[in-house]
């Protein structure tokens, strides 16, 4: 099979894998928040969101992760010289971290399926942004293919991650302020 076809399939699976990971963590957040609601909304929403998680996880996300590794490994087998470049090793390190991220998502999925909601919405929102950091790092390494600007690139990545985390924190504060205002409207005597 032609190398470019394998590369195209690899990229397609990578895109689907990231899409699945991003949406999965959003579903974790929505399920956690649904679990904190009053009945009957709690049961109805939680049941539906867990079903959505299962379908997304096993129909899209896991198959896409497997496809990513199959076609990525196939590309390296066809062109092992790519491993001579330092940027490729750094990319593979980030892919390894992404695989660990995927496994942590699987752990959250199993917990929520069992009715265990140990991670807060805020923690899950921060966790969601970690996937974005991996995406940015991997794409930049693959496109730029350079370690010359590695120090500046890593610095930029950490700044980017800090900005994302700051945005999540600001969002949390705004949600809290809105919740406080709604509570004040419902209890004008306090």
C-alpha cells in the first residue's frame, strides 16, 4: 500500500481520536453536573449521558486510538529513518502521554458508569484542557519538524497551557457569580 494512503488514514484516525477525547471529557462534566441535580432530572440525565459516553467511547474513541497506533506504527515500519529526528522522538513522547490521558479517561468512564463521581466539574474542565495541550504540541512538532526552536516552543506551550487553565478558572468564577445571583433572586430575604 502506498505510504501516503497510510499517512492519510493515520491522520483521519488521529482527528477522530481527538474529537472523541474532547467530547468524552465534556460528557464527564455534564454527567457530573447532572448527578448533582434533584430527582427526576438526576436519573434521567445521568442515564442518558452514561449511554452517550458508552457509545462515544467504544464506537468512536477506542477504535480511533487503535487505528492511530496501527497506521502510525505502519508508517514508522515503512520509513524507520524518521526515528533519526529528535522532533519525532519528542512527538512520540507526547503521543505516549496522550495514551496515558486516554487511559485516565477510561478510568473516569468506568467510575461514572459505576455511579462514582470523584472528580469535580472544575477538575474535569482542567483535565479537558490538557488534551488541547497535547494536540497543540503534537501538531506543531509534526508540522514544524524542528528542535532548533524547542526551548521557545516548549515555553510557548507552557504559556498556552497556563492561559487555558486561567480561562477555565475565570469561567468557574463567572459560573459561581451567576449561581450566587440566582440564589439571591430565589431567596430575597437573606
